[in-house]
């Protein structure tokens, strides 16, 4: 199977490819969460929800493996490096009380995945203390155990956790396709630049495409209604 992508079509088999949905958490996407408290416009991230829902439905229907990640820390913050803790001095810090519980702490409401993209039973959820999904997690083992060699990557934010994960995956030998409409950033310019960096130099970190092209490859894209509600 091939998906139209930049810099050239992405070849994959469903059985050896996982859909990796990065950090679609309430604290990043919901009004009143951590991201919003830092002054960010969460609508820039929420644009990715609908395309992810459509993609998840198609990928699940094709019996593809779905893995979700969440950025967060142990309640005792033992896995929070002081360097990470010190930053974001202008806003609420990790572990402090926020509108949806302690910020980016496992088990708190804000740490959870948004209801629109809730995992199904049996879909692995990887809790990660860092930006990259491979750092200090069992993601590599989960993928190896299932014979996964390619990743389709979506989620937030494009230039932070999506980008870091793709770079980590690249160095571990995975081919990654990042779907631009299924990712989001509080900074549109960073979103564009991060995607350009992935596909530049003949795909130095991977491929960039659109979910519509993947739906086409899976044969599940709905035909667009003719303009003006034309009749057949
Ligand atoms: C951030 C993330 N932006 N999931 N996390 O801190 O990209």
C-alpha cells in the first residue's frame, strides 16, 4: 500500500504499521487546561480532533494497531527532572494545582486523553515523562513485540512531542509518516516549520502527508457531495 506524501509516497503494510497518537490530553486541548493557562489558543490544537477521529475509525476498521501517549509524571514527581520543573516560570508549573487537577500528573483529570479520542480496550496507552515517546517508556518493546517497523504519527504539539518522537523513532529504525491535518501547534509557524524539517533532504526524519491520502489508500474516504447538492 502507498500513501501520497512528501517527499515521495510512503509504502506500508497495515500489519507492520502502528498509528501513534501523541498526547491528545485535556490539559493541552481543553479550554481551562495547562496549555490555555499559559495563554495559548487551544483552538489551534483542536482542529486536529476531527481528522484524528475519522482516521482512528478507518484505522481500527482496517484492524491496525493504535497506540496512544500521554505526557505526565508520577504524583510524587520523582520522575520530573529539576530542569523541566524549573521552566515555564511565567505560568503554572507541572505538579501545581490547575483547573483540571495537578498539572501533567498521572491520574489527574487534565492528564487524561480527551473523550473524543478515548482509547478502546486493548489499545496500549504509553505514559511518558519526556517529550519523546521512546524516552523512559516501553514503547520500543511494545512495537518490537508486535513486529511494527513503521509509524503513522499524529497529535500535539507538532514541534514538541510529535517532532521529538519522530526523531527518536528515526534513530531507532522506524519509518514515520506524519499527518499534518492530524497534528497541531499553538504556534502555526512552528507547525509548518516542524513538518518541513521532517520531509526536507529526501525525508531526513520521515514523510509528511494528509489524512485524506491515507483514507484513500485504505479505501475509506467518503466521496465529497457535489456543490449545490446536485442529484445523480
Ligand atoms: C508540550 C507536547 N508541548 N505534548 N508537550 O509540552 O507537545
